[in-house]
C-alpha cells in the first residue's frame, strides 16, 4: 500500500480524540460492547514514548467506562526496553512481535536502513517482554511469523518454540489472492506444512504448543462446543476496520493491499459514523462473501472449518470474493493431516464427521458482538489504527 505517502508519519492527538468520539457514537448507534484497538505502523515504537503513552491514555480514559476495551500493539521488538514495558504494564497493552524464524531467515527480510539484520534485537525484545509477562506485569506476548516455502517448516517452528520459548504464535499465509501466482505453488506449501505439522503434533500432549491456524482445526474436530466458537471466529473474520493516521476509514488492510480501488479516501472518522460505514456497499460485500458458500466449496467436507478460506486469499479483481481460497489444496492437506492425527489418538471418523457435517452456527450478518476475543482468538481485532 502507498497510502503512507499522503498520511502523517505519526498520528495526531486530534485524530486519536476523534477516534474516541467515533467509537463512543458506535456504542450508542450499533450497541458495540467490546473494542480491540491494535496500534501498528510501520513500526509504532518509533514514535516518542510520551506520545504513545498519551494515545493509550486518551483511548483508555475515553472508552473504558463505556465498553470492554483491549489495546494491542504489533512491533518488530527491536526497540523494547524497560520504559516501554512500563507503558505496556500501565495500560495492559497486548504486545505481538513479528519474527520470521531463525536468524538466517529473519535477517533476509527484516533489515534496517544500513542493511543490517534485526534478529538479535528482536530476540532481545522478546526476552524482555516474556520476562515481564512471567512476572504478571503485562499480558502474555504473542508472535506472528510469515510462512515462507523457501525454508524448512519444521526447523522454523522448532526454533520459535524451543529457542525463543514461544508457545503461542501463528504462521501467516501470504496476503495474496487469485491475481497472483500463489495457486501454482501449492505443492511447495504442502511440503512446508508437512514439516510444521510433524513437529506440532509431537507437542500437543499437554498443550505445549499452540499454532492458531492448526489448533483451531484441532479443537473443532474434537468438540462441537469448540466448533461453535470457531464458527464465530470465521464469521467475524472481516471485522477489522483500518484507521489511518489521518483518520481514513477502510476495511482490513490485508484486503486493501490487494486492490487500492477498495479504499475510498474521502471516508474518515470525522465525516462518517461506524453505522454508516457498516452499511456501505463494500462492507456489505464482505458480509456476503463470508456468509455465502463459494460454488467451488460445494461438497467439501472441510467447509465448516475453512469457510472458503481467508477473504484476502479469495480475492480477484473485478470478481471480488466469489472464489475459494488459493490455498485450497494446502488447507485440504492440513485438515486431512490433523484428522489422521486425531484418528490415531482414538477419535473416530464418525465423531469428526458429526461436527463437520453441521452448518456453521454463526453468520457475519449476525452482528458485531461476539465472545470470540476471550475464547478463541486473543489477537482478533476490530479496529486497527496506524499510529
């Protein structure tokens, strides 16, 4: 995305104050009960600590009395120090760190302006955050890792788990749809996830490792109750609103990055209410995409768990979200592998089939308020704010 070119580098206090007004109006207009605000950039910790803390104070003071508020921050971790931890502790900010695996992998993609890799500093930041979480000062630290088929999946997750001590993280599929060549690479992705699942499966006894993408499927196949929660998560996958540093309103930037025409730059938190935004043609198209089964998914035994895949992996210019995910073949492999693992552990095919054969119990059209933040996906966002 190139919208940074027309937005301020750091969000203004006036924009944060208007965001409070925007959310408070949404509480009245649509009955919003819980709001997660994820602060990200670029790199949000590049701003002055005093300004970051001021943002947290304005949001917390302005919204906490009226809704359940969770503040989150996604960072590369390189600037973490005791002062940052003090701020996170004061406002109970949930911090996620972006790390792409071992040093040789991470440093190829995450470099500074001098071309130097950031792995050592990122790991240092993770250690500081993990220590603070163990002391009960801040919520537990999460991590996101960009999956890359050019590397060994088993070695990557083993490093994340054993070397970095991360027990809860997720592997991010590329944010690409049918306009890319990702569809032709599925054999590589299957090989990658074979390694990931081989290691992950050895860590499931006692819940030693939670990889979101895998453990949601794992839980759904075992329990109708958990399946219902995943239904909610899948139904709310579109429920991310992007707010730029100038206050522009957009859908999830994972989708915006696929097609710049999806952003109406005239729509912002100063001239548009959440209620109006939710009734826009674009937002309604997301709801329709989540709720209507793609023709290509008819008869698929994994549909309840997959729901056609992530919206950004279903997108094609001029056609929208009508098709299934470009990772269909990979998702079939992942589901089949986890089902086989559970079968080997004694869960019958009939038990799994009984769960999968039911229609999803929750739809996108059912609304905003859901308990998924607490019980399924602690990193799920409703507002993502560029700071």
